[in-house]
C-alpha cells in the first residue's frame, strides 16, 4: 500500500476521546491529499499494521497505567508474535492520560517505544495529553500530517519547525466521512456501538437510592438503581457505569457572590458559549482547585491589580461554654492599634502575593494547598481579585464523568443498572464538603424526578471466565464489593459449577456488612462456597482482607494451582498493593517457589499470559 497515499490511524480508547481524535485526524488527512483508514485496535492485527508505511496511533491510558480494553489483545500480540523489521514505516503517537495518576500516558509511551524498537521511524515526537487534550491533539494532528504527506521527500525525522493548529471539525460518528473538495472517503471500520457516550449521555432516572449502612455507622454507602428505559444500553458483569455529575447550586451561588457576578455573564467554554452559572454548574470542576488556575493568578497579582490590604477593625471572642465575652476590641488596625496577642502572618500589604510566590515555586506546597480546597477557599485566601467572568473560568478543569463498577447482572433485573457508592463527606477549612459526584447522587438526585446523564464503559478484561467450571476468588472490601455482587448474580443465573470464594471487609459487621442478606442467601444456595469477613474496628486488632488471605494461604494456593481466577476490586494505593504482596507470599510459601519465582508467576503468568489475575482498582 506504500505506492499510494494511504495512512492508517489506529486508536485505543476507553471513554471515546482517542476514538474522536482518530476520526478527526482522518478527516484532516484528506486535506493533505492522504487516503486515511481509521480503525480501533481490536479490529486490526499486527500483520495488517506491518503492511503500512504511514501509521498514527492515538491511545489512552486506563486504570493503573494499563492499556484500554480495546487495545489489550493487540498489545499482547505485539509483544508475543515474531515481528519483522518496520524500517519502511513512519509513525507518531498521541498519548492521552491524566497527570493525577502516577503512570501518566503510560500506554501511549509503551506503543511509542514498541514501534521504535521494531525499526520504525518516528516522524514526530510523541505528544502526551492531560485531561485538557483538545488543543495539543489538534496541534499534533496538523503537524504530523504535514510530515506524513511528505515522507517520500524527507531524509530525516526532525519535527516541523512550524506547528499550525487545525480548526475543530464536528465529527458525526458511525457514518461515512467525505470531503466534498477531494471526493475522498475516510474508511472507518469499527464495531457496533451505543449512541450514548460521555459526550452524549443518556438521561436516566433513579428507581432506588438508599443507605446500606447499619445504624451508628460512621460511613454513608448507598445502593443506587438507574432505570435504562428505552436507551438500548447494554452491559455485562464487570463493566462500569459513567455518571455525569452536576455541581451543587449552593457552591455555584457562593462563587458568583464572592466574585460579584450576576450569573448571567456570557463566557466562551470548550463546549461553546453559555452563562457563567451554566459553566460553573455543568462544565467545570469547582469542588477542587485546578493547579493551572492557581498558577494563572500571578498575572492578576502582579500586573495592575491593586494591592490587597487587611484592616482589622474588630475582634470579639465569646466562650462557647457560658457565653461570656472573652475579648472585645475595636480599632483602626493602624500602627500599634492592634488587639493583645495579635501576630502578623505573611504580609499585611499583600498577603496574596506572598502566598502565590510560595505555591508557584514549591510543587509540594502547591499540592498540599489544592488538596481539599475549592474555589471558595481560594477566593478567601487571595482576596477579591477583579476577575471578569471569562478570566475566572480560564484554567479551570473541565467537568469529567465518574466511573463506577456496576453492582448487578443485566439478566438479574433487566432494564436497570445498580451501583454501590461510598459518599465522600468531610470538613476542611471550616466548611463541610462532599465529593462532587457522590454528593450529587446523595443530596441532589431524587428517585424518579432527577435526570442524570449516564453511559456504559465496557471492559474486556475484568470479566468472569468463559469456562463456567472454573473457580473464582474475589477480594473486594468496602465498595469494592460492587462487581462481585454482579459476578455472583451472574454465576447463579449461569448455573456455573465452579466454586466462588469472597473476601470482604470494612469497619464493623454492624455498620458495614453490605448485602448481608443476599450473601447469606447465596451461601444457603451453594452459590457462595466460601465467605471470609474482615472487620478492622472490631476487637483489639485490626483485621484486613490480606490477613485472612494469609491465614487461608494453603487453600488459596490449591484453588490457584487448580486454575482458579483471582479478582481484586477497590483502593489501589494500599489495599490492592497489600493483597498483591500477600498473593505473591502465598504462592511462594505454598507453591514451592522463591520470592522471585513467585513474583514472576503472579505478575507474568497469571496476569499477562493466562489472564486469570484481574484487577479493578482506583
């Protein structure tokens, strides 16, 4: 195909962003007199890719540095099959990720290194995109296409000196895309896909929304049931549901009041023009500060904004015990006219600039500052800066959907999808706060009354074994129980003969034993063969799921050695790491392996080769 002007654009996508970019790049390729073909990574083989001279890769990163679901098989094939030299190929990679994760854009980096290792020529440096990906993606697209159009004449792979942004193009999916000027077509080959997505969510209503915790629990965990109506949305046990949150109106109103906005000011956003009230409600994350937004404050603090002065005019303190007045002072705040015991912190003349200089020069201080702070906190700290409405939203993070592991089998209660959601609530900086989406679901969504945007996020990896005779071990403390409730429902419906073993834990049995009646019923029916419970706040010692795994190490090894699948769902920062270490320890002690051999067995054989160690961690 190298004799013609063909270019292959492949994408690995979880939520649709990489797919959209790939299609848009295909559209732009026509203007460069190229013949584009856009294909998903699960709809092409390595052998097909090897035939191409021009290849562009758009790939997102999923979970803990993992390939997206539709890229996993191709990535495995790329690393297991014998690959001839690709020295006649020119390529470039656009990587999408989220810099809040440790392995930022890891999947794109892996593809970039793989093509280079096979001798392909990198015609343009890889571009790593954060959550605000549109602009850098457009710049990459135009720049790389200019070079791809000239590969017959290029003698090196130096990037273009000039990068010209392309104009955004509205892409209609699942149809042929044509250029009226060139009469060429983009070939887009992909499987049938729901019309509902993160950018085009289905409006659902709740059938149920109730608290799972027992009386006296210090947690708020809810069981939430969405009605799928006539959406045609389909899912399987192991999939996730995307939920589009809405920012709380009280938070929006407070921001508008502090900035002296009416709410009707028109602003230009990534989704077009709207009022600033609409922007703060449905288009931007306002529950947590953006680092980019804080960094931009410097231009307002340094360039022309008036110095901020603090004048203490009264200080009064009253005893909470008996109401007596402990301190009552009034003054001007000038000179020595200050209350006894007053200590100046920072710079009275311009404390906001002192704070900003510290944050902008110290990355750790910045991370500490934005943690648990929202825009109301920042406006209090930096003073009433004279923002325009447009200036205020610039640098804010765009509102992102939240993904939740589905807690139901589609066959158990058709037409619905169930979630197990831990509601985030905390007090910080003198104010009670809630997680954006969990607070939305708990406090703002009334059963059968509130429209909520949803879409499915399917998985190809975190699924039950096709062989229903295989045993299954599940480790899911807290809300990590969600997919395993779905698994057990599905195993019962399928009359699976393989055994099921669940490790579950939380604070107390009285307060956090979620779905207790269902679990007890499954044990009576023989669906749940073994059920180990860990309570961390009962008794003198804290007991976690990994402790129970260690205690049952010999039997766990017998199951694994017999071909059992091992699943983990929940917190990745601590629980998943502890479970991982414990599993390696079990395989070493009971499988007659040293630690290195056990690690290789778990991380290579079980996870990558046999794919029977599967994780859904967050």
